[in-house]
């Protein structure tokens, strides 16, 4: 998936508290592009909203609380995402 770096940039900025508009301005994308990427991120992480997606990304060790990228989402398969998701929700 070629958009992984873009998705991680968006997650980092969301983690920093930026709005969709601020993210779009900062990255030079349209607001609709940011919203589409956010939908892809939440779907990929099986979350309902941006807050849950950021929290899940931190729990999956994709990025730190400070937004530092660790593991691209695209490199994780469905089993890794669901196993981590289940352990995070039960633990």
C-alpha cells in the first residue's frame, strides 16, 4: 500500500491535536483527501473514529505517544491487527 507514509503523517498530526483542515493545510492535501485517508486508517485499524485510530496506532506500536513513527500500517497483516486489537480490548 503506497499511502502508508501519508497515513502515518496524518496519524502523527492527529495525535498532536490537529484538525482535518490543519492537516490538509500542513501536508498540502485537500480536506477531502485527508478525510478519505482517515476513513482508510480507521477501517484498517477497525476503529470508529480518529481518536480510537490514534490510540490503536499507539497500542500497536506504530507510533509513540509523541507521534514518532515506528511500524508502517501497511506492513501489518489482518492477523496482527486483530490479535493486537483483541488483547488491547481485553487487557
